[in-house]
C-alpha cells in the first residue's frame, strides 16, 4: 500500500477552498494538534547542540564563536522544529527536507543584503574581525547568516500552533488595491533613497523600505503577499512572524553578549537602555524585519509562485497544508485537514480518506476504501491511536 507524499498532500490542499471555517468531525484544529507524539530524534540532537555549544561559547578563550555560532543556532532550529512537529503534526523539516536545507542557502544572501546596507549606515560592527583574513571572516559570516531565515520561520510556525493565535483571524481590514500597491512601491523607493542618502537620519528605513518595495512586486508578478491576508482582516501571519523575530532577536542578543567574535551597535538617538548589546528601542526593528524576510522569500524563492507548502501560505490558508497524525505507514497514518467547507477526497494508492464537515459527521463516523483499512477518525483522534478494521466489520 502506498502513502501520499507531502507534496501530493499540499497539492490536494490547493484544489479545495483552504479558507476553512467549519470544524472537522466536531474537533477544532487546536484540539487536533494536541495529539501526543514522541519527541523526534532531531529534537534530541538540537538539545544536545545547545547544551554543549552554549556554555562553550561563553566560557572558552579565543575566537570560539566563529566555530560555535552555527551549531548553537542549528540546535535551536532543531528544537523548535521538534516542538512544531509534536504540536502540529508537521514542520519545515518533515514537510520537505530539501526545502529545509534550501532555506539555509537562501538565508545567507538575504542577510548579506542587509550587510551591504550597513556599509552605508554603520549601525553594527563586528569585534574580532581583525583576527581573520577577509576571506576567512566573510566565509564564517556567510555560514552564520544561513540560520537567520530558518530560525525566524521555525519560531513563527511554533507560535502559529497555539490556539490563542486564532484571535487575530478577524481584525482591521487593510485595502489591497492596485493604487495602494503603487503608493507602497513609491514610498518604499523613497525610503530606500533617503536611507542611502542620509543614513544617520533615516537608518530605521533599513527595516521598512524593502517590504514596501517587495510586496507590490510580488502582487504584480502573481506571487504570495501578506497584504492579501490583511485585506480579509487576517493578522495571524503578521503576528506570528513578528513574535517569531522578536523571540529570535532575544536569543541572538543573549547568546551574542558573552561571545567572541561578537557584534555591537551604534544607533544614533536610541543608544540607551540596552538589553544585552541591543538598545531597547532597537528590538522594535525585529517586527518589520520579519515581514521583510517573508516578502523577500515570496519574491525570490524559486517555488514561491503558487506554492502552499511553506509556513506563510499554510498559515494564510487557515492551518498547515496537512497534519500527519501518526507514523508514516499507511496503517498508522491519517491525513487531516483542519477545517473545510467542502469534503475533499484524498486518494493515495489503495487508501482513500473522506473528511467531512461537522454537520455531515452525524450521518457517518467511519471512513475507508476497498477491503484494506477503514478508519474511525473520531476514535483515533480521541485516543491518539488508530482504530483500523475491515469494512466487513462495519
């Protein structure tokens, strides 16, 4: 018996109305994601990396951070991914390991863009760079920059898995019309121009201008853009990304404080009330920074057009593309769509699961196809175990 791949599942999700509002078989999505799952191996690896690299990074003499920064943050990413998988049933790692790795490759050039802007603004500098050759230091920086996007997106996915985030599903509506996008683009270009012309005065535009430029381009080229969610009053994507960046920012500054090499800040007009090396007001920059990362990914990621197999598109759709609620075998696996207006059919080999809205569930609670394996999804969801039987036993 063959099981559907994550890509096939995501494709199936694209074929149905993903603005799901009805509850599936009487269980809200926030309850479905609380099914108990074992802590994955990558989570243990992540905990080990943090337990080893954190104290060594703060206590060893010499340029220890040049070696320990990446494994420390890789440990963070693995741990957060494990929490996401345990709560939601899938994660960046489980949905596609290829895309997971490519996200690191994508992250490095994205942060280099901000490094180029910093050549003009001079808002941060690195202590200890004189101990390396230019090639060595830039290579080590590139490796370190590769964790930025995965860390923020993983943390945003974790925030998305909590029930309280649904409160932001209905909020103020933001117009997303062609005129609005034209204005945003012009304002973004103006901000970037002023930033480069008068960096000591307009340096905050570093964290705002790019998103104002990228969002209209994504709209004009048919790629995802978060204003389509704000147009419907759905602020979850903004909240998740913003909080994800703030949490990562806290750990960046925490772990940087006793590191070497390390970075320090020079922020005109805000250089007071420091929390670690970062001035308190500087943490506000992480909020638009997260939106810039999302906008840049939508604009530059090769598969962004029409793809829903990523955090942001999944969140915009009302949940993860599909929830894998068990080990990856056909007799132990159920694919759950969090909410649905219609009853999508998921066919994979000899397995066919039909998930129906709550009102239709009163008519039938058992789903299956041919003589292989039927599933009582309510019992399976309620107990955390699959109930599998022959259709003849129905």
